[in-house]
């Protein structure tokens, strides 16, 4: 199994320029003839969460200092994971013409989807940092150096799950429509827009069983609190990333020859 995964990773490295071209061309097509262009990848989420932030800070009156920074530090990583999953479901289907006509490792397509969302995430974090510095609420600390590791774990997790979703959607097309609904439910089950303390004590264990919660902690602690994530959250995220990565490539190697007959 691990030999097959190693072989697939070598193939991905060999076609890394293809991934780069696919990511850049897809991003250009997404914002073609748009006035703001790539700026919409920043403006869209920021405007959306500005509305959410207003509602929950003014109407719901959550007593959280610097609520917008609290919200965006959690929403940015959740948006990366959610968008990567959603885009991965159509990764194989929308690239059917490539799969049927030329040889490319099939893992290239879900990896491209995750790569696009990772780029959006980096720009979102940069925009968040600029806004936070301007308003004077950004906690500069050594814990920020942990963010590249946190992002690597999140990307590995997204790639692994994305591989499974991209293959599952080929066999079960309804998944494309079901997944956004499920991710919306997971969003509200994770403490992104509300404080962890709002969850009753007897239900905290359910929250801690949610891997998305730990990925939120992985980014929110350095960005919002200026401290390292908890050891538990780091361990859970490492475990989820490794497990998803191995399972994703294992499923791919076992089913890749059947994909073309289902497209």
C-alpha cells in the first residue's frame, strides 16, 4: 500500500507543472472579465462574514473581545476545508475530457481544487492580518510561526478527503448536492461564529470529537489569542491529516481503473 502511495506521489511531482498550470488557468477563468478579478476571492468571504459578524456581535451580543478577528480567524480555515471538499466533488467529473484523452495522474485534479482554495486562503489570511494590524488588534507572537505547519496539516487533510470525495462523486453524483448541505450543518456545529463557552458543559465532548473544531483551534489560537494550539488539537489534526492522506490515496489506487467507465 505505502509503495503504491509513494509511486503516486512521485507521479504527482513529475506532473507538478501541470498542477500549477491548471490552478492558474482555472483561477483566471473564474474571474474572467470581472472588474475586481481575483479580489473577489477576498471581498466575497469578507463581506459575507462582515454581515455575520454584525449580526452576532450586535444582535446576538456575544461578549467576545475583537469579535470580527475571532470570527474571521475561525471562518477562514473552515472556508478552506469546506470549499476544498465541495470543489473536490466535481474535480474528476469536470475534467472528464482530460482523463479520457491524455494520461495524467487522476490525483492531479482534486489536488488542483485544493490548491486553488489554499491560494484563496493565504490571501484571506493576509487580508485579515492587514485589517487586524490597521485596527490594532493583531497579536504579534512567536505562535504565528506555527501557521505554516497548521496550513500543511489542513492541506494534507483536504487532499486526502478530497480524493475520496472526488471518486465517490463519480459513482454517486448526488453527493455534489448533498455535501454543501452537510458542510453548512458542520459549520454551525463548530464554534466558528459563537464562543466555545456557549456550548453546554455536558455537550463539550461532542464538540471535541469534531475534527473541524480542532482545525479551527489550530489557526484561531495563534491568530486571535497569540498562543500555541493545545496539544490535543495538534495531535487530532496530525492524526486526521495522516489518516485522510493515506486513506485518500489508497482508495484512489484501488478504484482509479474503474473511474473512466463511470464518467
